C-alpha cells in the first residue's frame, strides 16, 4: 500500500472516530412528544408564520375535509351519493346483525352507523373506508364483557359497560395517534391477524347457530367445543321437553343464506354486478319480514326481533361507568378492542389507498378513529372501525371521497326515524344468515398458505392465534400470537447472525462465504460480521463464544496446514450494529484479552455513531488502538496485510 493510500485510509478512519455524538437519552424518549407539532403543522412552518395561518394549518391537518372539500364537485357528489346509498343498503342489515352478535339491542348497531362515520368523514384521510360495527369487534365484546357483567341478568349494566369500553377504546386510539405510538399496533403481526380473523370467523359462525336454529338457551362461552356442546344440549332440550322448537327458523335462515351466498358469488364473478351482494342483505330482510308478517310465522315458533327503538342517537354520557369495581376491566377490554379495531381499519385503509395510489397516515387514522369512538361512546354507540366487506362495496360503487360515509349515515338515520317499526317481524334467523354470509371474507386460506411458504415461524404465530381463538378464548388466542411473535424477536436477538466474510473476486466487496461460495478468504485474517441491530446482554455471550470457537477452529486448521500461516488478526464488521450496551462492551473487552493471549489482533470496521461513542466513553477504543478502527473491510484487510497495525502491537 502506497503512502498516499495509507494517508487516505487513516483520514477515513478519523471520520469514523470523530463521528458526532448521538442524541441524548431525553431526546430519544421525549422526541416524539416534542415533534408532535408536526402532527398538526407542516414541517415547513416558520416561526414568523402568523397565528391565523397556524390555526388554519392546524384545522386543515385535524380535519382533512377542509383541504379537499374546496375542490369538491357535483360529479364527485353524484358518485359518493350512489356509493353511500349502496353502502347503506348493506350497512343497515349488517349493523342490526352485529349488534345482536355483541349482545346488544338492534338499534345500537344502527346508532353506531350514524355518528362514527360522520366524525371519520371529517377527520379521516381514507377516501374509501366504510365505518361502522364489524363482526370481529362485536364478537370480541360479546366474549369479554359478559365475563364482567351478565347480559341476560343485567342487560342495562351490560350495555353501559359496553359504552364505557368504547370510551376507553377511543381514548387509547387517540393517545396512540397523538403520541405516535402506532408501533404498538404492530405487535399484532400480519400473520397473527390472519389466524385471528379466521378463528374469529369460525367462532362467530358457530354462535350464529343460535339464531339459525331458533335456540333460546345458549352458552356465553366462545370456544368451539363449548358452543357445539351448547347447541346439542339446547336443541336436545327443546325437542324433548314441552318447550316447542320450530324448524321454520332453520328453513328461513338457510334459504336466505343460500340466496346471499349466491349473490356474493355472482358479484365476485361479474364486477359489473357489484351492487347485487351489496343490496342482497336488505332484500333478504324485507322479504323475510314480509313472509313472517303475512304467514303469521311468529305464532308458529319463528323468533323475531320485535321492538326496535327509533329516533336519533340518545345521549349516553350519564350511562358511562367511570366509577365502581369494573373500571379497570373496562379499560383492559378497551385496550384490546382499540388495538384490534385499529389493526383492521389501518390494514383495510392502506390496502385500498395503495390501489388508488395515495398515502395513508397511520397516526392521523388513529386520531380519527379515537375521536369517533369517543364521540360514539357519548351517543349510544359501541366500538366501530373500518369494515373490509363494506369498504370493498364502497370502492366498487365508485366512491370518490369520505362523503359516501356521510350519505350512508344520513340514510341510516332516516331508517331510524321512519322505518324501525317495520323491522318488528324481522326473523332472528335472517340476521344470523347475514352475518354468516359475510364470514368467508374473513378466512384467507390463500394468504395463510403464502405465509407458510415464506416464513414458517410466522405461520406458527398464525396457527397459534387461530387455534387459541377457536378452542380457548379470544384473549388466549391473542396472547399466544403475540407471545410467538415476541419469541421470534427474542430468538433473533439471542442468536444473531455472525458470519465469516470473504472478498468477492474482482471486487472490494466482502460477503458471507456460505451465501457466496466463490468469496475468497485471506490467509491469517478472519473477517467476521455481526448481523444484529444490537450487541447487548441477550446476545453478547453468544457472539463472543462464536468468534472464539472460529478462532480455535482456524488455529487448528493452520496447525494441520502449515502453509496457511498462523492467524494474525480478527476484523469485526460492525456496519449492521446500531447499538451496544455495557454487557456488549464487556464481551468485546474479554474477547480482546483472549485474542491478545493468543497473539491475535482485533480491528473494527465502520461502527455506527452510537456504537463508536459508547466504545470511546468506555475507553475500549484506546485499549485496542485508534489505528485499528477502519471505514471499510477492504482497508482493514490491506492494513493487516501490510503489517501496519500488527507491527504496532
């Protein structure tokens, strides 16, 4: 190596050594809070900006409708009107069915399709997402809240606790958005969500056997075994006892279920007929209600909805249970509901935003979802979120903006004002059929197979969530999925990638010799890369012992093949290492001592600024020598070959 090249290499080493100090701990911890102004204000805002302009910027960021409504046209309204009406035709029967699934009176499902969609239209950034009650969240509430309050023995207390849960869910969602804590939602991985949704869909389907078969006695448990036992016991009891059981419920339910599934199949095969599966549930409600009314089937054992309270959403402020023994449990259920609702809504919103080619801000979506659920909890609504099936209908109907949600909400409100009395004779079996017809969209076998092909560990999380929800409970299913996901992260931290590198022929690039068999190793020099984000207490011992094992193997090989010469240096590539803690530094110090005892030198390549700062503070750089810090592996190898740093030992 020439003197000029040596000087250039030394200069580049100084770049590494003189890296700026990393930000302090306080900035890391509280930086998101200090930067929360950017959540509402443009990053280009200057201090000289007037208060009025900042207020306008704040309102435009908080209410995106103020930005795009300026360019809103009659053509767009025509598309949104058609989409909103189509959406309402699907939302009205589904909302009634999901309220029944959540063990609430039918009107609460309709209330949830009025206020939250309007709030989201004002604050949300997705143009296609359809807001309202959904099957998974309804099932979640019906499985968790009855463990606190029995809905059959204390229906009013149960309803009030659901409103309280909704308030807490909204508070958590708002906090996630404002504090930029969206990463908490990511703890429920995509694979876990696929398994959870599939398991929940089957559990929901089994629970609908109560309405489909016209059973009066049913379990409050949600696992598949308990539900099937309850179905058998209830059916056997009603058939053998004096209590009359009518097969008409099953006949009506199955007949319309076949109709709904057929409409769904036709709509999928012919995109122009997207409106058919959207309007089929409403047609089913109208036709089944007429059949029961005209035939007096309710006198022959057909279970009907009966009274549905109409009118605008009543206030529920005074019904919130913010004092008493159940507040803590309500907050816990609210947190779980918040995460599940956000995960589903953001996944739905982003999938359609990608199709349309625009960006969806996850933190702003969380804020919008939180505000709409807080408002919903004060107006007799339960937890609402984005529905995939209704969003798909909204998208297919050609919606242009979130105004379609407002149109839907107004339509549902008109239904509450004028048509709820017509729902008196609606059979319960039709609600079960509507819910059952929506469940196939929650079971994605193709995606589960894709997860299996790509990542077996992810598939294990998927199976854990699926079987946990199906055979134990919702909480256990979520716990298993999150635990497996954490175990994966922990395993990757404890057993990071530690690779021997070799030079790719005709290049100065050093790569893993296992991945690239053509890579050439340098005799007497062992180049090692630590492929981990952190060298910490969890993995420092493993990394140290792995390197020493390779040193022993290399020395043994050199004894057997004397031509290779003894091992002179270990070069550690730290490019992938973003952090190191005191345990990691101690492991490096011990490694250095044991290498010195063998006559082997240690050099480091491209430590990141946090790493080099800590190594300098710990005096480790002084111990190994500043001349043993390099910017690239090639420079470190060249220095070793020239004996520049070996001779200075």
